């Protein structure tokens, strides 16, 4: 009897933790535009560095 109660409590905690994780990821999600912009800036800096170091010819 006690094992069934603990099992239900643990399943409830697990479901709550999963839902909390999903909601927190949705709330703190970076917008697509910001992600693309930061990626383009990184690629441009990398290109400038390689061009200055004559890695790309």
C-alpha cells in the first residue's frame, strides 16, 4: 500500500519536473533572428581572421 503511494508521488514529481523543464526552455528560447545574426557575425569575424592570416587564398 505504501509503495503504491510513493510510486504515485514519484511519478507526479517526475511529470512536474518534465513540464517545468519544457516551459522554462520555451520561455528562455532565443529568437531565430538573433541566432542567425550572431552566427553571421561569427562567420564574418572568422573569415576576416583567416583572410588576415592568409589561410584562405
